């Protein structure tokens, strides 16, 4: 990357490289913006940004994937508005940094990523967080560096307010707080987390359906609005209810007749999914593999039928996986309408599973799915001497 940076921008002293990972969510989807629980792992797949101070007041950003160079005036970062393309992610972050008092300095940035786009593995959060670290480039304001939680929240704001997707905190949070060998259970209300070791003898594999249906953005907004509608009905009944996080499954069943049926089903997904995350964590800690698998399947069915964010390709991948040897559970992961499934299976079955699922999917859809192992990796930080120094140090 440093060589490539030199070819693009001319040799520069003090080039630094920052990395931020993508993620796969093991269980707990569409719960984060309802202030509930999620259980993602940070992946080895990551976005890397090489950065060095620039000249002429300019911010120059080169994307290796797009082979495109874009130029901005660094001092304008606070006044920028959305362009409707890939630059919205780094520039949304630059904008939020400027608003937060971390002025944007002239710089050259080169972006390289191994996180596939549109695969539901959070390439956008990886780009946001790695860009934020590059813009900050180790800087402090009044002697303070940005706290990791503030970094995650700032990147979420870039996506929500600048890019315009009303997302929760999961993707940016796990990109910052990921840990090797651990899943991270995030409480999206307190914004605290707990590191969860995964049982030995099993592995998680993500299978990319290679589709991203156009519906995903608008359907996401609809779901956010439907959940808000459920909250306002519940709040009128029980004033302590501020989000679906505050609703127990039994309580929802009693109030369901007060809401449109579709709204009640959306809410049922969220409240049962929160409970599944907590049970999954307990099952993982006690090594109850069968229960982990069953909870993943229940989660998928809930996303498929109640939340209706799955699609034919994801359902096929889940159903096909469940018929294969050594598979304990499988579900769609992330926002839905395409992207990946995540499958829990016994270690020794992994090799065969990869070839069987690829063949089955190809027979059905004439597309070869890409398959990724979900080895939990470290969260965002600087890459130094081939080691990743986490942002939180
Ligand atoms: C997308 C959003 C996240 C989360 C998931 C669904 O990845 O960015 O905030 O809502 O969908 O769990």
C-alpha cells in the first residue's frame, strides 16, 4: 500500500496505514436501532487507508477499487453535502469530524479494501472507521484523542445523517471494538459490551449470495418506521416503554391487537430476537451447540416471516445448509435482501460444507457464492510493522 501510495501521490515521509474490519453478525438483526442486543464478530476482511499530510489545502482521496481520485478543499469539510457516491462515506466522516471540532487537515488518502461491497459484511462501516482514523492521524484536540465509543458514534452519524441510512450502532461499534477470538455482545442502549468466547470444535462460515436487491435501503427505512409505530402504541399503554427494548414478548402479545397486524409482526421479531441473543450468549458460554444452532434457525425464520427482510437466495442457502452434515444452524445476517448467510458447523465438516453449498447454490441460481471464514479479528487501529495496534490503546 505504501508503494502504491507513493506511485499515486509521490514519495511522502510519514505515511501511516489504518485498518478497520468488516463484520458478520452471529445473531440479533434489526435489533440495534431498537436499542436491543446484537452479537457480531469483527472479520479479518478489512478496509485499509494509507494517509500522509497533503498540500495546497486539499484533501485527495484515491480508491483503488474504483480507480478514482477525488479532490476536496479540506477547510470545506464542515459545509459539505452528499454527492450520492462512494465518497459520501469518507466525506461524511470528514464532515462529522469537522462538526465535532476535529478540523480536517490537508491530506492524501489511498483506500484499499478486502471487504466485499453489498455483501452485508459492513463495508461501509469499515470505510467510515478507517477513514476517521486516517483523518485524525493520531491527532488530539486539547490533549484528548477521540474516545473509541465517540469514534463509533461519529461514524454512525456519518452514515445516518450524511449518507442518509437510519442505521443502528452495530456495524461501526464492532469495527472499533472487535477482538480476536471473541464475539462481542453489544447492548445498544447502554452502549456497553461483553466479550463472548465461542465454543471449541465449531466454526462460523459466511456464504455470500452475491445479490443485493434494490429494495434494501427503502425497506430498511420502512422497518425503522414500523418499529417506531409499535413503540408509540406500547408507550400509550405503558409510559415506561421508550423503545422495543423495553417490551417483553408477553407484554407485546397482549397489546398486539392495538396495532396493525404488520406492525405487530415487526415488533414480535424484535422482542423475540433480543431474547434469542441473550440465550445464544448463554448457550455459547455453556457450550450448548445444539441450542446455539436452534436459536440461529429461529432467528432466520423470524426475519423471513415476521420481519420479511430475507429473499429467495438467502432462504435457499439456509435451507440447503440445514440439510448438510455437521451443520448446527444457519441464518441470514445483516440488513437482508441479499448479502450473506452465516452458518454454525462442526470444524471437521467445514471443508465439505464449502464445496457442497457452492455446488447447490450454483445449480439453483447459476452463480458461484463466495465463502468466508468468520475468524474473530481485532477492531480498528493502526497497522505497524505488520501488527495491528487497536484504536483503544
Ligand atoms: C445494517 C445496519 C445495522 C443493523 C443491520 C441489521 O447492517 O447498518 O445498523 O441494523 O443492518 O441488523
